[in-house]
């Protein structure tokens, strides 16, 4: 960390490059130029009045949340609260149903499992596929990285990236939700609210 006024520049020791908010692809490493997109505030995040242990990467407290698309304003939903494994997750207007709520459980380093409250199944990247456009599905616990997700902050929203595939949850302008290469556009940004 290199102090820069009330903020910091985050510099990699090995490469000498700094964290940079790239306007197209999100966060990347770049040569230091002192621009505002290379300065970062470091804030303490609390959970229920208790500070989050430093360095664990936890973005939000464990709990039950709605996941709302920034562009469409619709939420991730298990269709009709189905128990069917491999079913594609859809987007629907918020109705407060348990099929629209997801239990976030922190796995360390900013990664979470996301379990549907209605079905008890987990958001999954099928077969850990790296093929853009593959449907986002629910499946019983697999205890592998196909069901582990990284929350990447972007203003008041998050990109939600699968640990195994590297693909992010994407609203594809249709009912079913898929996984896509990271673009950082609004259809890939999600708010997480109780």
C-alpha cells in the first residue's frame, strides 16, 4: 500500500504494477500514473456490530438475500420453487418468494456458496464449463468450485464470478440466466439485498 492523500495505491511487489479500474474490463494491473482510477479507499466492514476479520475478503455477511440485476431490475429465481436438479435459473420481478432468496455462505477469500431457500440447491456452473452462454443452473451440493462464487464489487453492485469457470452471472435479455465472459456491463451487475 502506497499512501496517496486519504487513499492508497495498491502496488504488486513482484511486477511493480498497480491496481487500476479499467473502464472496459473492470480491475486490472497497470503502470502507475497517479490517476484517480488507481487510488483506493480502505474501509472497515462490520457484520452485526462485529468487525469482519481482516484479510478474509468477505464482502457481505452470511445470510439470505435477493440478487437483483442492475439493468433489468429483476431477481434470480428458481422457477416455481422447483426441486429439479439441473434446472436453469430464471429472472422474475421481485415477489418476495423463497424461490427468489439465496443463502450466501462465505467460504473465505471473498468466495461464497449460494443456496436457494426454496429448493435447497446451489447455483452451479454446469460441469465447470468455460463456454460463454452456458445456462446457470441449480444442483444439489457438489462440494466443488462449480458452486463457489466470487463477489467483485462495482460501485453499489457486484459481478458474481464462478471460481471454476471464471464466467460471471449474466442477464442475456431472455428469461433464462446464463454465464458469460466478464464485460462489466449493467446486465452483469447485481445488487444483493436482504
